[in-house]
């Protein structure tokens, strides 16, 4: 089992140090500490384990270190920044692992950009040597790239000439869309194995700053301090500690404190039940801070995040997520009110941004999501996003025979109208109602009301509202039908239907680049016994099928 | 060899009739006239041959029938509109053929939308029965869909439940982005084999109009006449005839009247040399009309279009296109001047829109394009777009030793600043200079000048400007290197680098949907001996690998 939980005390690959308002995240990959056997993580090359630590560090910097306004990513090696994803690891990995690995590394790069853009914690890359493939892609996700001008240090994306695959972590999109490198220069750059260094790297917009060796450290810390000075994060506030998750994993179940995940392997589905808060919302921001990471929305966000990663990587044969909740909208709404009223507080901002990222993770998870709204559920506001993120939502009309007097309700809040945008830059409701934008306004008028199934259906917020007589059969048939379809075509279908409307760098990376990459990861030129990924390092040149499709 | 040239006299699958300003394009597929052996084109199912005729008809309607303001697509069959791409044909086709087939059908659907949007020739679908898969996708590309309400007629996208693939002709994107169908309803729709009919099809925005059987023909012709009335196309102008292309095909060469294509199979490249006009531009629009399809820019457009299709489908192992030209910019510019000064004339508009489509076809061709600007070439204005459409462009600095006094030049015109946008909605120069938009303005100031290699390089219009000493070696090494790379990774690289900037429905279809589809067309769930495409119709249910990636 791949565990996404870690702690700086256990890091094998990264060191963190602090200097005033700047954090230094130093990549120092332990070559013998790969997640699997069979490869050595030479030259700061990485596998999923290295990236799990990076993800952990990025999260902690936001919650535990409010004073940090800039983060420098650097290397502990001499003349090597990072060699990218480990090729031997890729060569021996299954298709599913490769794809999921790339998806997670992409999400972590996006989280870095989210920190720079929305959390006033700007990232800088200090490239002291070769930054190849995923190494340069990591740098591309930072706000500012400083390259040492020592005649050796270079940036490169050698995937096409060396490996017959594509840069897997948004490199191509970030080249032409983020850094706006001219397309013909990008074409040249992506076919030069050894990469580009010095003045040309600067002129081609591949890096932001070029500094002689003697001034390198000085320039990096100056720039970092400058960025940190501009941060709106509080210099004096204490952070909160992200403690270990409360989690019990058994054969077919994962029990968290706010979330229960039950697998049905025969039906290939996971039921995710959100368990509403067991106590009232704190009344003030101070009370909230004193709860630290036990504040319910944060606790649930972390647990849901972990559950999604677990299901993706460790349970690839689970095809459908059935999302439910237990609790009361009243109680949820009190938490929401506290968050919304203090949205400019640094910690509240972090919690909301974390929810944004977790919901986005759900959006790009290659599993069908069905949300069921039943009596006793608490889909209010930010939890209602789980209805709009779903491929379909079903809500009980009327009562269950055995639970008379209880009705399913759905409640909207301001959370559904702005703070939690999708990767396409607009809200889930805006995306849902592209064809009738006035429906978004009408929904806004319903904020705070307990909507019945009939009302929710009329407002277009759910897909179907079966009654007690039909409910069980309809859900059962739905789940049976879904698991009878081809997993691949469902993945493609969902990826295409979920992201209508505007496109952003992020949707391009997930929707376009990762699709091309999935395709290439299937092609014999890359992955057969005689493909480039297998033969890399053997001295034997792969023989390619020249057919162009 | 697949021939893209045809003529209504030879059509096997379509009939065209005219009534006042409306054309009726009737699908009547000859089941025994498939392009290959091994399948029958039942129920108006189609293969590439059917679509080649459709493409031909769409082109001719624009050039030969200026009076036509609306086109109705209908079926000759009883209670069947179109069953989509023939499954047996897909099952027996190579991966490359499937992908190229889908790309061409997509381009033809886009050409239909281009006619509606830019040529004032609006398309209507008259769905008299079942419109399944590609059948409904054809309808989705039209401006207005009328469905008969007879309790039988339906629209459907049954690819996922029946075939384990995705709708291959933009169906998913057009559902949620063009018709803005709600994503959960789209999910339901795409999993119902038998599709959706009647009122629900209308409510879900799947069709625009629902008409009882008795009023169907009447409603269709009323709507068509209404659309035709709104057209700005001239009711009285005579059209021009698209005559057979002058083309000689030999083993390694295709000779057109304005274009020479020479293959080097060892190096896997095709050299495309544009041969400049052999006569001066006509002086007036009347003179131009009298030349009909022999007017040089139109002749070249048609020949280049045919050459690209030929190279894609018949020469899949050719990986690189080397584009050259012979002629003088002066002469080209005179043609451009005539076009630009008469851009509101219906025929000029058609010629420019045709060039737009042909250049877009080059943009999405899965082959590397290198443009070489040498002494004696004529890359002016619309031909200069072949420089900006290329993955790289090389221009000779100085003279060739054996041709003293001749210099390579490049000339910009208004054609480079608006009339020929890419699929992303902006010009190639705007896409090129996303990172320095002021470079577009600076380029505009250079309109009409003969730019030297040095000037073109300084303006960022070309990639490299080697001199006589380096030229041959540099080009030779470039071509050798390119053909040493994996064809698949080059396809992915180019698809990602070519389309920076905004996204449109078209870029989504080519960049995202077709990538997902390529991937799925490789997956055993769809294409193995036990995959859905192979087993379709056998009564045996495919057994799927449930792994989600």
C-alpha cells in the first residue's frame, strides 16, 4: 500500500530550513529509499515517494508556517538540480501507476502555483546545475527561476529524444502557455537532449534570471527575501500543526474521524460517507485556531484528500465512488458562516484553498462519482459541491418507508458561488449551467433554504429524484450498469464531460497533455520490450515504428 | 490509395437537390460501396468513402452554389437518419486509419460549422429516425436540429455502453460546450444505448425543435427557407465550377499544377514545393471570376488540401514535411491585393475561408513541418503563414555560392494579421508572440517590405538563419535527427506546442478529445480480440479489465 501520509521527521528526500520569512526546501534524494525495489534514485531523480514528501512539505508550509512568504526549491547536490522522474522506475511501472504518478505530481505542481498565486507564498527555483525533464518541470511550476551561469547548469526536456514519451508534469503546456516560449524555440528546446544553458536560456524565456556562480546564493536569498517582503501572510501569527490523521485501514474499509470509506470489491465501488461534525462550530476565530487541525472542515478536508489518493493509487479496480453524508445542514452552516465571515484570515484562507484543491482532485479522479442525497444527510454549501462535482446526483423524493418524517434536503451557501472554483476557473454551478446562466442567479436566491428533492430537481441541482418505491432498485441498477462499462471509455467520457466552458493551463494539462501522454504510454515505441523506456541506459537504440497517427 | 477527389456524378452515398435557395443533402448510403472489403454500410452507417463525398458536397455548395443560403441534411431511409461510423469497418481498421478517419470527419464537421458561421450557408439536420453515434454527431455540427416526434426517432451516443470507445467526431465536446447540455444529463445520455427521443431530447437541449410526423417535411422546409432568407449570399450570382485537379501521381511524387510533392522514403520526408503563379494576377474581380477555379490562390489551396490528405492517409510513414516555394513575392502580393480589396465579395470570402481551413488542416496534421526560405522563394502574406504554421522555419542568410546575388526574402501582408486565424481563434503570429504581444505590432509595421534573413530573425519570424556554409549540413542533420525520434512522441509534442493561448471548441476536439480517443483506441477493452469493437454484433459480451487509469 502506498501511504500518502508522512512527516518531516521521516523525510528521506527533502530538508527544510528557515531563515526569517523564507523557507528553503532542499532536494536531497536518498538513492536507496525508492518506494519500490529495482531502481536507484540517482542524481536527485524521483519516484512517487519523493513527491509525496514534497506534497507534504508544501501543505505544511502553508498551515504550519504562516510567516513564510517565499519558498526556495534547491538541491543539495553539486552541479545537479534534479534529473526528473526516475526512468528505471517508469520502465518497470504499470501503465496505471505511471498515469497516477503523473497525475499526483501534476497536482503537487499545481498546489505550488496555488500557493504563489493565492496564498502569498511564492516559490523560487534555485537551479545550481542540470535540471532535466521533471526537474525542469518542477522549476516551471515555481514563480521565478534563477539559473546559475557556470557553463554547466542547464534546463532541458529530453523526454522526446531520449525516452519516446512526453514531459509528464505539464512541461509542454507551461513552456508555451505559462512562460509563453515561442513555439518554434520550444520545439528546438524539446529536442535537445543536453538542454539549454546560460544566456540563451534567459533569452528564450526558459528562466527568469541568470547569475554567476559567485553571486548565486546571494541572489537567491535576496530575491527570496524580496518576495517574502511582499507577502500578505502574517509575520507573527503562530501556525497550526498538521497532526497524524486518525485512520484505521482494514481489508475493505478505511475509517477516518469524519469519513468512512467502505469498499464493495464485487461491485467495484467505494462508498464514501461524510460524518458531520460531532460538536457545534467554534464561535470565534480564536476558538477555531485553538482547535488547530481538529477544526472539523480542515479535518474532513485532509481525510477526504487522503481517501481520494488512497483509492486512486491503491484501489485501481474500484471504478465508482458513491458519496453520502450524515449530519445536519444547520451545524454545517454554522461552520461555513465562521469561515465566510473570516475569509481574509490567513488560516481560513488556507482551509478554503485546501478545499478548493481537494475538490479539484476529485474532479480529475478517474472514477465515476455519484452523490446520493438521502434523509439525514448534510449537503450544505461546501459539502453540496460534492453534488455538483459528481457525474450524477440522486436525491430521495419523500420519505423512506422505514424512516417516516425524515426528508432529504440540500442547502446552498456562498461557498457554491465563488470560493471553490474548478480548474476551468469558474464555479461548478457556472459550469453546470453554461446553457442557462440565469439558473445560477436563481440558485443564488435559494441560499440558506432547505431545498426538497422536488425543489432541487426544478432548480437543476440534481439529476434525478426517485421516491422510496424506486430508490433502491434505481441505485442498484445504476451501479451495476456503470460497472459493466469499459473502465477506459468511462475515464475518457468523464474527462470530457466534466470540464465544459473556459480552458486554463490546468485544464490543458489534465485534459490534453495527460491524454496524449496516456496514449504515448501505451505505444510500443515507448513501452514495449524494444521501446525507449525499457532500453534507456542499455546502450541499445530503440527501433521505432515510424507510422504517424 | 485513398482518393479524396470525387464529383457528384460519381457519388454513391449522397444525393443533392435544390429548391430555390435551399439545398437538400440526402444521405443514402450504398451498403455495397464501402471503401474496403469486409463490411456492409447498413442503416446509413459510414466509412471514410462516405465522408469524402460529404466533404466534396460541402465544398461545392460553397463555391458552385452562391445562391444557397441553407442546407438540409436528411436521410433517404425510413425511420433511420444515420447509424454513425460503421463498427465492422472500425473493428478491422488499423489504429492509424481509425485516427486519421476521425480527424478527417472532424474537419468536415468543422467545415460545416464554418459554412454556417462565416459563409452564411446554414446547415439544418432533419432527423427522421434514429441518429446514433456519428449520426448524431453529424447533426451536432449543424446549426439547427429538427427531430420528428413519432415515438421512434431518437438521438444517441451509444459508444461507451456498446463499443468501449468514445464518440469520435466531437460529440462529447459539442454536447457540453456547443449545446451546453448539463454535464450530469450528458452523462446519462451517453450511457443510454437506445438514446433519447421526443420531449426529453428537447428539454435536455439535445435537439432544437420537435415536430410531429405529419408536419415534419413542412417544418423542415419552412425553417430552411427562413434561414436562407437571412443569408447574405448573392441570390443571383453564378457559381464557379470545381473542376478535376491536375494531378499526376507516381511512385514517389505527386505533381500538381501549383505544387510538387516529392517523397524521400528513406528519410521519411516529403518535400512540398509551391510553384508560384505563372501569370500575373487578374486586375479585377470580374477577371478573377472568369478564371473560375483556375485562379491561382484557389488552385493552390485545393491542391495543397489534397496533398495534405493524401500524405496523411496514404503515406503514414512520412513523418516530416519540408515546405518550400518558388516564385516572386511581387506576383503573390498582387493576388493578395485583389483578394484583400474585394474581401466582401462572396467568392473572395470563400477563397480566403478555404485557405483558413487548409492551413488549419496543416496545423492538425501529425507530421513535423519545417519551412525553408531560400533565394527564389515567394513566402509572401498568405504563403508566409506556412512559415508560422511550421514547427520551425529556416531562412538562408546571404547567398548560395552557386547563385550569387539572390537573397531569400519574406514578406508580410494583411493576411498575416487577421483573415487566417488558427483553431484557437487568434492568428499564428499572435499565438507565436503570446509572450511579447508588442512583437505582433512591430511585425505589422513591416508589412510589404522584403525582409532579409537577418531582419526576419530579429523580428522573431523565423527560427534560424544559417548561411551558405552551414545551410546544407544544418538542414540535413535536422532532418536526420527528426526521423530518429519516436513518431508518437513527436505527434504528442507537436500537438501540445502548436496551440498555445486560448482554447475553442475546435482545439478541445482536436487537442483533448482526439487524444483521449487515440488512447482508448489502443486499449484492449476496445480493440483486443476480446474487446468491444471486435465482439460487437457477435452476441458475446466483452470482458473488460476494470482497472481505472
